[in-house]
């Protein structure tokens, strides 16, 4: 018993550091200390729903679901395929995204604004022509709106299903309203501020959405050929299966991703809950006393 109790925290620390480094990058610990430790006003107080959602391990499933859902807008997918370096540097893209979410959620107001300004500057340079001949630009308000809606819908759905402390109805509306603060700063016009508005806005995009060859290739990459070590393939596969289960049925059909609904309730979701709990255990606050961002 003594060996187990002594080794347990060390094992957890090793696993936690490995996961955190993958998600936040080699400078993650320094960034976390700066984000949480710098004094000053924040966009969101400690009791805001966005902090609960973004601090939970369910974000691993929500993030995958968001990428899959976002890929179904042909212009958004064309911008990612043409400019993001997603396949060449998937971990770098993940690390940049996670840092942006951490800074805007937990950092000072000044830091959050600087992060938004950097993203807007990048968006202003991303332009091109999709395979169907339509021009696109990353700062198009319509495209920004879709990316925002798909992202917060996936994050919230994942949290409500796999989060340690799901939100009540008011908390869900609060999360959508919190994320509207970031969306407005990024240039999204009139973002939704309640879950009902979020559902209505998503429905408005349905006629614009379908899977392109790039979207299906991205789904295969994320689900079948992920850039993870062999030892992590099984837990990653569980996370990926649960991300798929969060998508609308029509979306998985478009992406040609198989689903067996009875199996989702019997084994996919329970396994997803178990793996998410394991990640939460590994990333639990220890000596630093803060939830990893």
C-alpha cells in the first residue's frame, strides 16, 4: 500500500505532463503560470460557465467534434486545407488553439485582446478560391459565424455529456453568452447568447453544408490516422468515437463515418466517460493548485 500511495502521484504527474505538453506545447507550463498568475481584470470572472467548460477534460472530445463539424462548410474547409498546415503540423495547430482559448478564458483582459488581435491579423491574410470556384476569406463574417457556432455547440455538448459538473439550463445559456464576448471581438456579427439561439443559428447554415473530398480526407486523418503514439491509439480511438457520437446523423453520413447507434449507448459513451475521467485524473491540480488551461 505504501508503494502504491507513493507512486500514484508520480505516475499521475508523468501522464499529466505528457498530455499537457502535447496540448499546450513545450512552453505550456510557463504560459499557464503567466495566464493564471498575471494580475489584472479578466473578461470572465471565476464563477462564469466558460471557465468550467474550458477547464474540463471533456474539451478533448469537444475539440475533435468541432473540427469534424466545422469541416462541413466547403469554404471553411478550403481555408483550412489551403492555409492552416493542419496535416503538416497538427499538434502545433492544436497548441495554438488551446493557448488562444486559455488566454481568452483565463488571462487578463489586455492579454485576451492581444490574442484576438493576432488572430484577426492572420485571418486578414487568408484568402483563396475553393475547388468549386467560389472565393473565400477567413475574415468573412459568415464563415466566422459558422466556425464559432460549430465550436461552441461541440464544446457545450461534450461538457454536458462527459463533464465532471454539467451546467444547468441557465449555465448553458451563460456559456453561450460568454463565448459571444470572444466571438464579437473576433468579428462575428450578432453571435447567439442563449442555447436556443445557438440551435436556431446552426439550422440556418444547414443548406450551405456538405462534405467535400478535403473534409472526408480530414475525417479519415483525425479518426483513422491520428498523429499520436502507438500507446495512445486506443484511448484516442475512444475519444474519437465519442466525438463522432456528438455529431448530427446527417453530418456523419456526409463524412462517410459509420455509426451504430445502439453501440453508442452500450459501450461508446461509457468508454468515453471512463477515458475522460482518466484524463481529468491525470491533469488534476497538484502542487500548482490550478486547473491546466
